[in-house]
C-alpha cells in the first residue's frame, strides 16, 4: 500500500523506542489508542489495513466504558485505563486521539514511558508545550508524529509534486477557503471545537496549512483578522441535542501568509457561513493554476488550468486513490514503517509544530492587528 515513502529523506534516525530500544524489534509496531471518541472510528478501520506495520494492542479513554465499546467493535484485545495502556509491554507507539486540551499531557506521559507518540491535530495548544514535547521525545530517543496525514494520500501527494516539478511554472501564490456553518450539527459533543485549541483555524486549518507548507515550505510572517458571528452555539445531534454552549474563539478568520521562499497565500477559515464551500486549495504559478484535492480528505486528485486553457484538465489519478485504507491513520502506518526502517517519518512532530506555530501566529495577528513573524521552521523533504 502507498505509505507516502516519497516524503522520507532516507537519513538515518534513532528508531529506539525507549523501554523497547535495547532489543532488535521486528514485526508490526504495537499501538495503544488513547481517546476512543469520534475520530477513533476512522483510525481503527484504517490501521486494520496495515497488519504488517501496526497491531492495535489496547484501547483506552477517560471513559473506560467507551474504550471497551470501541475495543469490542474493532476486535482490539484489551481496553483499560490510560496509564495501563501506555505502559503495556507490547505498546511501542501511543496514538493520541484525545481532545486538543489533553494532547500535551497524554503525549508527555507516553514519552516519559519511552513510547513513540502520534497526536491528532493540533499538536498542542501553545508553542511552549509543543516544543517541550519534541524536546522530551528527543531526550528519550522516541519519535513524535502528528496529524494530518492527508498530504501522504496519493492524489494530494501527486498534486503537490506538480507544484515543484515545473508543471505550473514558477509557483507564486495560493488561495485557501473553507466555509461552513460549523460542526455542531453532527458532532455529539462539539463544545471543544469552539474552545481554545479549535475553532475553524485550529480545527480545519491544519489540513490546509499542512498541505500548503508541504508545497511552499516554512512560513515566515502573517497578518490576519478574525470575527465571531455568534457568542453561543447549539448542539444539533446526540444525547445533548438542543443544549447551548459558549463560543470562545474567532469563528471567521482571514489571513495573508508570506513564506520564506517569497510565495504568498490568502486564507479564509470560517464556521460562520450558511454557504458550505470546502476543499478550495488553489496554487498559481507563472504557467498554470493547480486546484489541489480537498486537503481534509484522502480521496480525489487535482486539476490544472494552463495559461490560455478555457477549462480544467484532471491530473492523472494516482495509484492507490481508491484504496479504502488510505484514510485517517495513514500517517501512523507510515510512521510505524519508518520506525522499523530507521528513516524519518513524514507526518513529523517538527512539521506539526510549525503548523501550530503558524496558526498561533495567525490568531495573534488577528488579536493584535499587526504582522507576526513565524519563528519555527521544518524541512519539507524529511519532515
Ligand atoms: N471528529 C472528527 O471527525 C475528527 C477528524 C479529524 C481529527 N479529529 C481530531 O481528533 C481529536 C479527537 O476528536 P474527536 O472528535 O474524536 O473528539 P471526541 O470528543 O469525540 O473524543 C475524544 C475522546 O478523548 C477522550 N479523552 C479526553 N481527554 C482524555 C484524556 N486525558 N485521556 C484519555 N482520554 C481522553 C474523551 O473521553 C473522548 O472519548 C481532536 O484532536 C480532533 O481535532 C477529529
């Protein structure tokens, strides 16, 4: 299966897994799923498609009943509390699917136990905790990975290659738009999606900004504005439907981003729009405009419109585009493969920390009304 190996630079890397690092380890990497909510139902079927790379050993959640239900549904042998799951002797990699406010603490516990950790997005809530996570992992000789992994999907990876192989001429600029009425109509407990660490910028922005930085490299500075259309929202489904909750963050954010290579981008991320318009990620070069596939999905392929064309031309469908296991969790399988091979993994903590820094810079610029410099960086080739 396609694991996005093209993103790996091939440099040797310490693949030791802390407590596991002494012995030569082969076979699938033992995984603990921590956080058995909505997104775990996407990860578990994906991971089942990579039996040579990963084996889910245990499920855990603050709500142990939820962990048990999920473990039973997907045939995971054990469900338990979080500390027991993290320190299970067969676990080398903790997949952290908790809410953003818990990412840091769960990752810290995993690293302290000598386990690799792959976090859902955003990596953490602030730069200091993200940097601390990466520092602790380096000191412990374990790895940090981070969602999203959509840039590894064949269609998006194929379109990203077209940005830098001359197909669109010299890249110049990008346009990114995600507008929707917000996720409270379908999510059973959407409160966290309107709290610090989420909102459209931090919840959906990682997909667009990870794809964009994969194309343009690290960002250098941003300027942004934000608004909040509603002070309260109402849960639309599940047992708490009809309950209102407060909105803590801007729900419409617009930003200009300048990259270290001089490229520029215009971004709109909104949960305030009755109009749903998602997946718009266009990159324009001197010779053509490229419409990339929706970076929040693992399907689809790009389209290109060359100067003088009157319509779009579909980019060739990349092999693997229809593979059902090319879905959320792909980055975990790729990370596990890289651990065994001793090469860098693509959906790296460094990449995720840069995207977090970029989003925080956008939020700060919207707050302060001034340009904000993006201090962090990452290597787009090795992650
Ligand atoms: N819902 C989606 O479609 C979706 C898609 C992509 C990414 N994500 C990301 O996945 C993460 C989880 O989102 P979700 O929608 O599954 O949330 P959710 O609320 O449905 O599930 C989160 C789970 O984490 C558990 N949890 C919270 N703190 C914990 C802790 N300290 N230790 C152990 N378990 C803990 C909760 O009990 C809950 O079961 C978020 O970072 C989100 O951004 C969600």
